[in-house]
């Protein structure tokens, strides 16, 4: 009786973890999140670069490089964290 309860309890836990994994972000969602965040971040970088350099062309150049590199980094960062079990229910 006790073992039967233990196995049923473990089965529910594994089903829940499968459901949690199944409901995690899809790669397309991570891409859209990365793009929207990078637009905000890049506008900030361009503004800061413009204030520091005083040149809008330099600020836009820095922003263009920054948006591409940080979107790629964010995408992989997000996908790696999606694999981490810590903090998920």
C-alpha cells in the first residue's frame, strides 16, 4: 500500500515536470523577446553613445553593432536558461 502510494506520487511528479517542459518558451518566442528587448536596449546605447561622443553617426554605428551581437547572445542565453531546472516548478 505504501509503495503503491509512492509510485503514484512519483508518477504525478514526472508528469508535472513533462508538462512544465512542454509549456516552456518556444524558440520563436525567444527570438521575438530578444528583438523587442534589443530595440529598447539599442535606443539606450545610441543615446548614451551620442551623449558621450557628441556624434550621431558614431552613436548609430555603435548601436548597429550592438543590436546584432546582443540579440545573438540573448537568444542563446535564453535557450540555455530554458534548460536549467532550478527555479521551475
